[in-house]
C-alpha cells in the first residue's frame, strides 16, 4: 500500500530538484563547472551538517560493529563519489544543451536503478511499476528528441556527429544518469544499515568534498571559485550553492525518507515526474522553447502515475 506521507516527501523532492536544475543552468552561463562543484560542495557540507544536528543522531556510529561501520562508510564513499562526479557531468551537459533537454535524459537513471535494486538488493518489481516506468522512459525519449531545426540535411561523418554540442550533451547526461543511479542505490543501502538519512547524507557529502579538495591540489580549476578573479560572479556561486543545499542537502534526504516509507523502486519511479515540472519551470522562467510534443510526454507521465498508484 502506498503511503501518503511518502508521496508528499516525493512531491517536495521533485519540486526542489526541478527548481535547482534551473538555478544550475542560469549560474553556469556565468561560471565554470569545476569551480562551481567545490564551492557548492562546501556550502552543502555546511547545510547537511546543520540538518544532521537538528534532525539526525550521530550516536548510531558507536552502536555499529567494525564490519558494519566499514560497510557503511564504504557505501557513503561510493554514494558521495558517484553523485559528485555525476553532478560534474550534469554541469557540463548543461553547457552543451538546454536544461529542459538535459534533465529528462538524466532520469534514465531509472534504467540502472531497477536492475541494481532487483538483482543485488532483492527489491520487488510489481508489474504496475514496470509498466509505469516504461511510460515514463518513453516520455523522457520524447522530451529529449531533436527538433527539426536541429537536424541537418547534409551527411556528416561519425566524428562530426559526435562533436556536436547536442550529442555531447546527451552522452554526458546519460553518464550522469548512471552515476546517480549508483549513488541512489548505495545511499539507500547505507540508510538501511543505520536507519538515519540526515547523518548519512552529511557523511557522503563531506567525504565527497574532501575527495574533490584533494583532486583540486592537482587541478586548480576546482578552487577557482574562491579566487579574486571570480569575485564579480560570487553571487552566482552562492546561488548555485544555496540550490545545492536545497537539492543535494534537503531534497535528497526527503527522497530517501520516502524510499524508507514506500520503497526505493516506487519512489525512484515517481521522481521521473521531475522533468515535467522542470519543463514547465524552464519555459516560464528561462524562456526556453515550448515543444508541442511536451504535451504528449506529460500525458504519458500522468498515465504512468495513475497505473502505479491505483493498480
């Protein structure tokens, strides 16, 4: 039985994820992906630490035996690493294609979450969820399809095709989907060990921040957000950082609370609604192009939701 509280948490998650993607797109017009990544992680670390102090409980760390603690920290590291480098790929995708095209594609993470959850962790896959998931993925395909104006009548070599921004952006978005799927499944397993999402989210973020800080020693681009030459764009770094706190810091936590209530597979499937919300916000606030096929995609998403929730 689907729990209403879990659905409400998922709804808030969808809205915050969609809103954050718009802020990232707008901010990346003024800043660089690597510079944004570390600056954002530092702010998110502070935000998740505050959330963990208010809503979480660190005492479970002393209750775990050595093998459980090791497994837990490994899962946090995997989740932190994969979500962070997934974010970096997503940032780069946003520099190549519109937010309204990139974000639907990253929802292909559902393709990876299903087998990972089923084969490795024994999650059930009800037929209604599979049917709904297929409809959602079909809507993603429709949303990410090229416009006629983007199709060249001239023949191009394979190298020319793969050098196009739209193709590069789509490939980066698919890579994001894979890494985010790993982050989702590994975080959920860490949550199962401890039954605490707020502390777990903080630990994976602070681990990721530490790793990127070390990488930044050898690639100074990651630290450029803190340098004087970027002072004029400081407000954009803060905007993206605040969006990160609400998205990676708070929305992700709500997502895993919803997964705790309604299961990872159902919760992940419902979040495929995010592109629909994101498309609407992109058209309203970023003035991105309205595509008639968007209505078809929305209809498929609504039908998929109905099948999942009522069958």
